[in-house]
């Protein structure tokens, strides 16, 4: 039976190829995600390990490895270094500054190599040698800098060249005195700038402090023993770890930050494999039906049911194993593609040589083989159910099983459960888990009920074709209805991919609309100063030249940090200038008024309503907030407002915020012009005033909304690129179904040609059949995607999300799916029109 099974693969190479490619694409995305993940993890493990090279113990501020984008860990007093050096077990202590900066090219543009970050550090001397000088010397003066080799090559810079660097203040010129290499190897994509310690302290506004102190013990000193001697000398805001523990903590924090991205990528791979499962199921269902007499003959010649079942599953195993192996190999290219897509969407990650772990091979191959074999199992069982004698007769259909008869009832139950769970999600006011569960149940319900839905949907989709082309249109419609289960499975494959695409389209449109509404409602200023990437913090010093521009009335600094609140978990902490915020921001007060701003003082706070409800806070009550350093502060609620956009969480005055969090950078700087100012003249003047701050951009209210919308669009296009894989797999399924359908109707098509049908008519009939099946899948996908988007947006309405349906974009996606269906039907239609008439009539 093994020979029979393998010979069956060689008889129909095209259908096997299309099925295999469907599995290959899904496995490639999963393998690529795992390769991408392992490469990122290995790269940053190496970076953190090299950063701690030579250090037995590292002293830093608490939260230094877990601080968020808008939080800065407490600095370490440089005066602590001599105290630690006096410890008997300490051989050497050296402090380091580590921050982000921007390198400018000769035209004043920010240099960014392959989308990677730019890291600025103070150069550390042996034995602490994360950065090693490969040419020239280490920087030792205020005007000197060392640059990593990779960036120097990319920008054609050498020793003695002059560059400009932007940090916390205006850009400054430096001379390259050395080229460095990180950890004795490549920099894993990042750009590294190195200064001497005093210069770095001046550039990053950290006089008398450092970000960390690295300690090396005397020969023979165990790092744990050194750690025990150091810890009693530290204040509560500081922490000490061994060098290895410091590297592990930094790497673990990065992995937690990437968990959502990695989970999303794996989810897209799972969707592609799910669609592939529909394709495989349909292919083997048709193949088994066409080979019923062959299997019956094998049974009559003595083959057992188990042997026939094994023959079908062996074919599926061979296809799955081959496709999985090729898909795993293709994971290398997929990983590079994912890196390019994420960089295009604004992601900035260091990326080293691809890493292929044994786990990746195991998971990818198991997923591919598992999906293929499981999807082929039901058709394989169906091949063994018919008695050999009856199966030898032509046109015999296997009897319906109990499971088959129960499918409509199971589908109805899943539909009712999905609607009920979705309704609970809407009433629950923000239960994403319930909304996700409802979505899964609805997808299952439509897949189970699709054979019953194909009839009315196909008739509706075929009606315009029948009216326009009479016989040919009717023939295409009747062919689509000939086997509802087959058409339903093909349509369901397209339904899943298209439903998710429509869902993310509506969700992104709702996010864009909500952002624009929030900006229009809350931002009463005229200009916002933001980072060029739209989200990173900016230097507070950028406000100084802007305030001097004629026509500028107010430049109000807004800061942001991460904090934790007892009873409410992680919350965003905001800082405002109470004297100027009224000019640029409109509070939507629940309790309080603009006069409340003057009552903030050193311990007052304004809390956003959602946070207040969660923590059960009212005006006059206090809550305990903890910053990244672990320091606690008791804050008194002075007012409650609504805003889930700009000032979510809670808000305090700038002086109290600076004392509590020590945040040096601003999240945004909001600018109000004078009544007589002409924005068309003042905005260019502000941009010119910011020429010394290349990372800062001045945006009008409309430009700010447009920039935020572009950020949403970049993520949307990333999702489109990933979901396109699922749609491509479903189109392979459509090609496969139409090809097998043409093969199945060979005699019928020959008779039609003999009775006078033209080749053109047969081509059109096959194309119309494909369009009708695709229209059924598109209709179910559109309804499902819209419903899921409405449920999810409604569940998140308490966070400021408002439903916005982009009808033109949805119509475009539906039209594109039908156009792709026409293209997918080209090859099967051409094959149908080229059948030899006499050979087709004699075909069995």
C-alpha cells in the first residue's frame, strides 16, 4: 500500500503542488516568526551580556532594566564610586552614562542605519570593554567622539571627520577620534556613539551622576560575595546585581516587551495554517470522491480498511512533511521579510545573523504535518466506509455520518453562543476576552453552517451573471451549487482571511477617527512639538527657542512616566504646567473646574475618570503611587476629568513630577499662538527655530492628526502584508477546487463541446463559478468582519474608541477579492476549454 500511496502522488502533481504550497506558506510564516524571535533574543542577549562584560557587580537605579519609554530610572551619584572603591573586595569602579541620541549627516539629516537605534554612551576603560577601539583612540575631550565601524562605513566617515550630534540640547559638533566595535563583534545593527564621561554628563544633563557603576572584584573574589559587601552601602533608590544577573534582567524585560508582537505574528501564521486546513480538507474530499472506485477495487482485491485509510494518510503525511521542511527552510527569508516590514512600520530593533533553533524545526514541522494529516483524516475515513461492491458502481455517494447530520445543529449552537458571548462583551463595557471568545465561536458557526448558506448566497451572487449572460451565467451558478459542501469549504477559506482583513480595516479606521476627534476636542493649542517618530520623548530645551518666536504666546511642557497605583495596577502619570495648560488643553471635568489647577501643589493630583472608577477614588481622597525607582508618594485627588487620549491615568504639576520621577524629557510641548499671529508664517518660523533640535517636529493641529493617522496606517499595512498570505492560500484553494471540478466533469465538458458550446463559453462558465464561490466567501467574510469590528470597538469604547466604518475601503477589498478570484480561475478555465472532445467523452 505504501507503493500505491506514493504512486498516487505522482499521478496528480499539480493538485499536490497547490496543496503543498498552501501548507508551505503557513509554515514559513510560523518558522519565520520563530527565527525572527530567536534572532532578536540572541542578539539582545549578546548585547546585554557584552554591556556587562568585565563587571562582577553593576549598581544602577531601581527599575533601570524595566523603565518604559517615558520613564527614566534614578541616576547613581558619582560620589558613591569612591565609597565603593574603599571596599576590600573591590579592585576597580567606573561609572557610565547610557542614553539615546541622534547622529546627523552632512546635510543635517538624522542618520539611521537599517532602522536601528542610536545609543550614546560614555567610554569605559579596561577591564570594562563593551566598546573596543579598533582604530584611533578613545575620546578624552569635550569635542571628541568615537563611532562604531558599521555606521562609519555606511556614512563614509573616518578618523578626523566632523559630525554633529543631537542629545538633550541643541546639536553640537564633534571630531571622530576613534572607531569602535561592540563586544568584539558587530553592533547588531545599532549605531554607537562614545564620549568621555564628563562630556556625556553634560550632553544628557546628568552632572555629578551616572546611569550605572560597574565594579570588578579583586582576583579570586566571588561576585556574590562582592554583591553582599556592596548592597549595605546603597540607598533605597539604588540596586546592585551581578553582571550576569543584570544582563539576564535586561534581556527578560525586552522579551516581555516583545511578547505582544511575537504573539501577533504567530497568530497570523496560525490563521494561514487554518486557511490551509480548509484547502487540504477540500482537496482530499474531492480526491477521495473521485477515487472511490479505485479504493473499492483495492478493497475487493483484499486490502483492509486500515490499509486504505493508511494509504490516504501516507499521502497527506508525505505532502505535509515535504511542505513543512520547505516552509521551515523558507523561514529564513520570512524572518528577513518580517524585519523589513516591522522597520517600515517604524519598529527599531537590532537584528543579528538569523538563528535556527531545533525547537523551531520541531514546532514548524509538527504544525505543518499535524494540520495536513488532521485535515485529511475525515476524507480518509470516508474512503473506507463504502462496501467494496457498491463502491465499484459509478456515482455512488457515501452515506451521511452522525457527525455530518449533527453539523447544522452544532453550527446553530455555536452561532447562538457566539452572539450571546458578544452581547455580554458589549454589556460588560470593555471585556476584550469575551469579544475574542465570541469571535472564535462565530467563525466556527459560519464554517459549520456554510453548506446551508451557500445555496441562497450563490443564487444571489449568480443572479446578475445569469441576467447578463443567460446560459453561461446559469451554468456557472449551477456548478457552484452542484456540491454545496465543497463550495462552502472553499468559500470558508476565503471568508477567514477576508474577515480578519476587514476587521483590522474597520478597527484602524475607528482608531484614526477617534484620534482626530480627541485632538479636535481636547487640543486647543495651535502647534504641537513632537518627536519625528511621533511617540518618543523630546528635549525640554526645545521650548526655549520656540518661546522666542514672534507670534508665540505659550509653550506648555507635558511630561509622562510609568507608575503603579495600589488597587489599580499600572497607570500613566502625566505632568502639566498649571499656569499654561489652560491655553492649550481643554479639560472635560467630571468634578472640578479650571480653577482646580491652581490647587495641585506638591501633593495634588487630577485623576481620569476610568482610573478613578477602577480605584474607587473621589475628590478629597488619597492614593499611593509608586514610580519606576520604587519610591512611593501619597497624592490627594483634587479633581476628576475624562480623557483616555492625551492624559490617561492621573496628572500632577511639573514641580512635583520632576521631584518624584526625575524625568528629563518631555512627551510633547503644546504651543499657543497670539490672537494676531498668522499660523502660515509662524509655523515655518517655529520649524526654523528648531533647526538645532533635528528630532523635534512642529505640527499644526491638522498635521498632528495626519501624523497620528499615518502611524495607524503603517501598522495597518503591516497587518495587510501578513494577512495577504492567508488570502493567497485561500486562492490556491480556489484554483485547486476549480481544477479538480474540471477534472471531475471531463465527460460533461466534452459533451457540451460536442453539442456546440464554444471554448469561450466554457472558460466563462468556469470563471463565473470561481467568482460566485468567491462572492459567497467575501459576503460571509464581510458580515463576519464587520460584526467582529463593531463588537471589539464597542468593547473598547470606554477607552475613547469610536466606531468608524470606511465603506470605500471595504468595497475596494471586496472588489479586489473578486478580481483575484477571476485570476485564480484562469488556469482551470483554460484547461476546460482545451479538452479533447472525443477523449473527454470517452473519459471514465
